[in-house]
C-alpha cells in the first residue's frame, strides 16, 4: 500500500508489497525491495538501494549527499541489506569517490538517531544503539554491537563479534571477539556471552581468551605479544584472524587492560 500523500518519483523502482506511509518523499534512482515498510516523513534520496523486508521508521533520511567538502557530485549509493531495521531519525549518507557506496548488511538494527557518514561499510547482524555517530570510512564487521551514544572516528575498523560499551569514544581499531570501553578506549575482556550466543564452544572461547591475555593483559608491548602468540598458541582461524587484524591496523589498536585509566 502506498499512501496518496507520499511523493514518489516515477523513475524510482518499487518492489511488490511495499508499504509507504504519508508524507514520505522518494527521489529518482532509488530501488526498494519487496515487502519493505517505510513509515511517514521519511526522505529517500537518489542512490538508495534498499533490500527486501526492511523497516524504515519516521524521520529517517537515506542516501543524502555526503557531508564531505571533497564530494563533487559523483554518482554513488547507500545500500541497505534485507531484513534490516532503520529506526526514527537515522541519517545515512551515500558514498564518495573513495568507495562509491555506503553499505549496511542484512539483518541489522540501527536504533534512533544513529548517523552513518559516507563510505561506512557495515556487515551482517550488526546492532547499533541509540545516538551512535559513525564518521566516514568506518568499517564494522559481522555481529558487532555498538553501545548507545558512542562516537567512532573516521577510518576506524571494528572486528567481528565486538561489544563496545555505551558512551565510548572509539579512535583506535578494535580487533575481533572483544569487549571494550572507557576513555581512552581499552580492552575489557572477551565478548564471551556474545560468542556463546553465536555458537562458539567453551573451548574456542577459552582459546580466544588465552590469546588476548597474552596480547593485552600480560604484555604492554603488542608486537612482543604477537610473537609470543605465534610461538606458543596453536594455529586456528580465530588466532590468525586476530593477529591479521592487529598487524593490518593502520590506526593502531585499543589500549591493553593494564593501561586503563
């Protein structure tokens, strides 16, 4: 059902069984997948690509031009995966020449007043709580959880199954499977509850904990900790994922447990 009070450009592509409430405006060069519900007073600009069975609540603004002074009108997109929910007053800017797109994966939840700047890439099953602000070029991997009112600096990378405490200022990369918080952002342990909920065995969680104890509890020097892990911990996909993330970090990773203030 499409309200007669909605304004939809004839060049937009609207799938079957889409509901669009009153006073919503949809521009040209927009694609909306079947079964999606769009509440009232939503604005969807050019370049939006919205998947199937999404829910977009009142006041959201999708695919507005980036707040980047280097943006020069290039054709880019803002892409939202299937079954994702966008709550009230969320703002999602489309990409720039860097990645040409801003992307939210499948089965995500963005709570009220979240902002995603240009070229942000978010994986699947990610939950971002109320008022979180993501600067440009941020990368968030699958199953991460970002606590309310947190702010994430541009170009930061956040690994899989990470839990970030509400109100955090995230200016460093966060490797997978951990809990972090405080300021400066610091290691607070392994996200064991989240890992259990996602099918990790007790043995695997203990292995991950042993790796992070070496890296961020027993060693103040991460480079030294990496060498110890490589020499003493058996090879596994999780071990290699953690070490590969840290070695590839361009901004540097969060502080260790013993360095918290």
